[in-house]
C-alpha cells in the first residue's frame, strides 16, 4: 500500500469510528437548517429569499464542528511526531488529512443540501447551482480550516480560538457561494460568482499545505 | 554510518536544558543515555529526531540536520513516551497503517512482539504493556537504521524486556544504531554509555528569555 493510500484509509476509518465526528457535522447541518423556518416563520417567499445564505452559513458552521480534532488528536497521542519522520513530506500529509476531512464532512453536506433546500422553498433553477457551488466551495472550508487547526494545535480549548481564526477567512467563500445560488434563484447569471468561488478554492488548495505545514513546524520548536 | 552531535544547546520556554553537548555514535552500537530525571534525555532524543529545535549541529552519515532535515529524518525511527496508537483502531489496523506509511514488512514485528494473540483487538482494550509492544513493533516495521528510544521498557514484563533487548542487539549487529534513554540495565553485551550531567547553579540561571531574567522576577 502506498503511503498516501495508507494515510487516507486511516483518516477515513478514524472519522467513521466512534468519536470521529463524520456524522456530527451532517446532523448539525440538518438541525440548524430545519430550525430556521421556526425562527423566521413559515412564509414561503421569505424562506426562498434567505435559503441560499442560510444553507451556506449552516455549511460553514457544520465544517467548523470537527475541525479542532484534525491535528489535535494526532498531537496528543504522539502520532504527529512519528508522522513528521515518515517519508511523506508534511505538506502532503496536511493535504491528505484535509482532503479526508472534506470527504467525511464536506461531501455529506453537498448530498443533504438539496433535500434541506426543499424545506426552505428554494426556487427550482437554483438547485443545480446550490449543489455545484457547495461542491466547488466546501473544499476551501476544510482546507482553510486545516490552517486554523494547525495554528491552534496544542492549545487547550483551541477549538474556540480556531473558530475565531477561521470564520473571518470563510467570508469570501460565503459571499460568492451564496450569491451564485441567489443569482440562479433570481434568474440572473450565476457564473461570475461561481468562477470567483472556484478561484478562491483553487487558491486555498494551493496555499494550505504550505501554510499549515509551516504552522505545525513552528509549533514543534 | 555515524551520528555526530556538536555543541548542542537547547532552551525550552527560555530555560536552558543542556548546553555544549557533543558526542558521537558509531556503526553497530547501542548507547545507553543516562542521567537523573529532568536532565534533558527526552529533549535530547527529540532534538536528534529533528522534532525540536536546538543550537549546534547534528550530523547523521555526513548529512547535517540543519541542511537537509528530511534526508536525516528518513533514517530515524523514534519511540517516545507516547505510543502513537489510535485507540479506535485495532492492533492490526494500527500496525498496517504504519507499515503502509513507512513501506516496511510486518511479519517479523508481529512475531517478535507476540502481536498475533491481540491482532484483532481494538487498541483501547489493550493493556499498557500490550500497547507498548505495539508501539515498539513500529520500530521494526519502519526499517530505519537509527533508533531513538525514550524509556522503551516502561510497562513491559521481564520476558518481553529481555526479548526487546535481543531485538536491539540484532538491529545493531545488522549495522544499525540505537540511542536508548533508560534507567534499567537492558543486559546488552558491552553497551556504550552517554551520561548527561545536571546543570550547575550558574547555568540554571542562564536564560534566553529576557522576561525570565532576575530583573523581571
């Protein structure tokens, strides 16, 4: 088995076992979105208007939920030390861990989002763009989160600090993700917002491995 | 192969741990790292493994740690106080993961550390000694020439300790090296000793952090 596959298989296995938190983010996403109609009242036109933003904000929060364990668990049981000695560069390690985190927390959100959009009365033409924008945008959430998780590794109650660090970084993804869906719902062209969203994700994917690996190295000093 | 450390000085949180430490290890040698508690044995091992920063130079087979950290680290297997075991995974899953990552074979390790009997057991259901056996099995799986071991025999029974000493001897006979921080006698044939001395009073006061100097406290 290649090192990459070995690490990916382990990450997936761990997140699906008890305490892994794969189902947690999804359940949180479902509950938050289902709570919104109770809060704002069952007015279909109002719900349709706030649906894109609500779904995107809920996706951000659901991603945050399990981020704090991304490196913290490996740090606490000594695995991180051993991983730095492995033949795989730390940058590759960060990328694989963040990718596995996306597979277990981001992907389920994309699958569940259209179902939840029904409860918020999202207009029909926006469904395709909701799924597409989440597919293009959620990897950025996991990868930006990996930077935050690497900066707060070893800090007690680092999860709270992590949220404060990472949420502001999510703003561009949120703006362009939600506005692509809104544009599609209003019959406008969603492409400009979608392309910017995809651009942010690509930039994040390229930057994160180096930034997070540098933060982890700094922490070991 | 050889390991040379020159003038190592390490501060942790602004406090001096050790300074001016120089030594060298030769091919096929097991070296016992000894010294009282708190003298910096664990810190030294972590510095040599490249997971902690220190002043001075570490050279493994002529490659400098400060020059090419990856090339040095790829010759090192480190076993610290923590076993690096995931309690949610079984013994088999833990070991095959390390084997997959480091690209080694697991058969010998399973036999030498008697892991077959606990092979399918979740690691959280293993005793401390069994976890330690699994943690040490990683050394054989990773197939690295230099072993850095920090109190490897903690919670091992007498029989396993003796067998582990045999494994170290075998590793060194095959041209490997081992630096072992331990307080017990492993029973190796003529091992080298590296003794760390406690700091003097004056050194204790020495600090790299201006906020810890006397004017501030």
